[in-house]
C-alpha cells in the first residue's frame, strides 16, 4: 500500500515499511524497517538540508513515484524500487 506523509512517500507491505523522502536538493533518503516504528538515528547522514526544488509525489495503483529536482524514485506495486537521475 502506498501513502503520502508530508513530503515522504511510504510503501507498506506486511510488517515492512519503506520511506523515501527528499534530503536536500536533487537527493532522496531511503529507509526501510520491520520494526513497529522507523528508527530515528541519522547514522552517517549529514544534517538534513531543506529541499530547494519542487517535491512531487504521484500515487497510482501499479506504480508510485517521488521527484525531488533532478532525481526520481519509483516503487512498483510488487515493491521494486528504481531510482533515476
């Protein structure tokens, strides 16, 4: 199932969640978990930078996408993630 939370694209399948969100201009952050909540650690990432480009999220039954400037990520209904630059 696909959903939009603020500027974040969320894909949920069984107990797993996949989050894709803008992380500065022309960049996306991809996270996944099977825990009840997404971990809050930033790990090796630098501090979040405001996205300077338009963020567009398109939700469809067969495929969903998020665009942040010059980068686009799509998720198929089967859960295949593809990133285009």
